[in-house]
C-alpha cells in the first residue's frame, strides 16, 4: 500500500511559480506510476501530468504543457510538480495519485489506486 501526502501549495500572483511535492510511504513506491490531478470548485477532477515508474515517460494536459514539469526521485519517495507562469485558471486543489500499473501515464482518475489529501493552489490576478 502507498500513502501520499502533498505539500507546497499556497497563494501566488499570476506569472509566479510554485513547486508541489508529494511524499510517499511504502517500500514499493518505485513500482508505481504517479500522476497529478486538480479540482477547482464546482468542477470535476482534471488530469494535470503523469510519470512512469522510472521517470522515463511523462505526459501533460494541454493546458499546462510547457509551464509545468513533473519529476520523481525514487530514492526519496517523492514526486514533484514544478509550476511556472501560473494563471488564475490554475487555481484548484492539487492531488497526487499512484497507479500500480508501472508504465501507465493514464489521464483517467479511475485508473489510480491511491490518492493524497490534496493541497490548495490559489493564483491571484
């Protein structure tokens, strides 16, 4: 089993940057693909980015491509989401998630097996 805890959210002005971190417990962390999703008030949970178990492949939502970067450090059981050039539309609760399918970079939240509690990101205009 994997437990996930996000951190790094906060309030930032448009054009600024934040780095989200997701710390995982569990000896098999390195076997899991990982993803970031976000959910704005009144909206569905949307895919943001995903990375395979070894970091060899990453995928991004079109809305964040070129601005966000997902990475992982299996030695530290951590996945990061570097967010640059933030815009107010990026305001949401951000969740990290783990997928037991190691090579997966699924955009579907239903494919993920474990979830963190979320961290709030607010971008002011």
